[in-house]
C-alpha cells in the first residue's frame, strides 16, 4: 500500500533528522497524505513539513527535495533550509 510506503520513508527521514537535533513529528491523518513536521530545536519558528510521492521527498509547495532512496541528501537539504541565518 502506498500510504505505508510513504510513512516508512518519512520515518527514515525523521530518524536521520532527529539524530541531527531536529524536532520531528510524523503526522498521519485519516484520508490525507502523511507528512513529517520538522522544526529547528534552537529556533522553533524555523519549521516546515515534508511529504513523499513519486519517489521523492517534497516540500508542501511542490518542490522536490531529494529522492526517497537518498535519505542523507534529503536530511542535508532540510537541515540547510531550517538552519538559522548567520549573524551579519
């Protein structure tokens, strides 16, 4: 079942991001796509959701993150997007 595969891939990404210190929450509402809520532990306003589909991790606005077969690359990209900006 596709939903089970989506959840499995999101769980893998959640584990990789949790090791890096991000807050993660797998969201699996009935009759909707599962998603992964990710937040920077040191700056909660830096947060976003990730979904899966068509062999890729995706941002909710429809931009590809990385192939689901490359969890490390996906975690690198999510971590970079949710990193605080360096001080001026």
